[in-house]
C-alpha cells in the first residue's frame, strides 16, 4: 500500500509500511473512517480529522501528487500522511514533511521502544536487523550513500521486508546465518543509475 509521491517523506512512508508489516493492527487502530468523507487519525496521543480531498498531479492528471493509493485503491497511507502534516509541526502542508526519521513515526504510532542504530559494518547491521525482525519489530533502513554499486538510493529510507538466511553445518550443528536483506523502496525506483525502472524490492548482501 506504500507509494511515495512528490515530497521527500520516505522516512514517513517507510515507517508506516514497516509498522504495517510488523503489526497491521497498529494501523487499524490509528485511522478510522468517520463515514462522512472524513477520517480520524490518532498520532502521538492526539486526534486529527482530515478529509479525503487529496492533491492530484494536475487538473488533467488525476494521479495523486503525494502518497498514492494502495491495493484495491486503499488510501490509508495517503490519509495518515495528510494528518501527519498537522501532527509534525502544525503547518498542515506537505512541504513540512520533507526530511525526517522513521523512529519518530513509530513513536507517533505508540511504539515507545523505537530506537535508532548506526552501523559502518555490514555484518553487524545484518545481524542486528535479523534479530529485530525475529522479535517482531518494525525495521527501516536509512541509506546515507550507496556503496559498491548496490541498487539503492542514497539519502533514502527503505522498509525491511525480510532477511535471507543460509544454513551452515559445523561439527554436527546447523547454524542459520543471515546473508542478505530484502528492502522495499517506498518510492518504487532503484538506485542503479536512477533508471526509472520500478524495482521496488532490492536484495542487499
């Protein structure tokens, strides 16, 4: 359901997508259809009422300018994005959503145990991600700069979908070793030259 649009809020959309993957009920408890064309959204213990009048690309292009529709035209992500523009700074503008950290999204959704970690070692990062996913936590990876030709975008947030494992047998024991991570790009475009191909999922080893 995550489809980032024309503002730099990958941190928000990635956070929402990771939260939905880890616990879809956390999203169901956050947004409710009030039945009159408006929606109630709870963020940070406060309630925001927004309508579904969402900006389009132009008067002739009816595609949504910001967060797009999901499967079966679901619009929860677009509604939460609109409410977050009021929650974050009170500005109520999409421009106010540019640049941020997904940990603040988890806090807004009521996850008080949200933490941020930085890694310069790929093995340590992969092991940490694997442990967090195994514990049922929502995980987002922030890429500061793409290294070694990895098909990712720098200065961008990704939803972690899963970790791939390899089974190694040592001295009669079977060890399950994490070897790569599958990332979901809320923007839906890879970083391999920004070629515009819709490679929403990438595997990073």
